[in-house]
């Protein structure tokens, strides 16, 4: 596959951020940083995992939700969560995404 991720907070697709596409791998690793300017009511990070296709539409492999309320301001939290997709659940038993999340205050 040629996987990539789309990440967004609180279900707002308008501020989605995309990872790079990792070509020809079923075990991708990204070492990328994403930042959002958010308010206190931001509580959810959604990660969707996709397979890039050149001829047809990209295929969504699945998604995972990360509860940002478990994060402490200024500290890193490593989160591992299983990718979910009921249509292909039998193929995703070992499909995990691991992220390091850090909430910080924006300095103006």
C-alpha cells in the first residue's frame, strides 16, 4: 500500500492536515509534527488512515479517535489506538496508530 494520514480536531475537516504518503509499505512510520490553534473546548483528535491510489479514488483504511482530555498541558502523551473500519474489520485486527501528543499554550 501507499498509506497516508489525515488528522483533524473536533470533527472540523476545514482544518485537516495531511501526512506525507509512504510508498509501497504496510508498516509506515511518520516522524512529522502537526499543529493546530485550538481553544479549551477542543477535546478530540481524529486520525484517518488512507491508501493512495493513482488511477482510482484513494481508499480509507480506517480511523481512530484520540481523547485530548487525557493530555496534560505541556507534557507529552504517547497514545496507541487501533484503527477502526467495520467494513474491513477482519483485516485490521493489528492495525495500530501510535502518536505522541503534546498540548501547549500559544505565545503571541
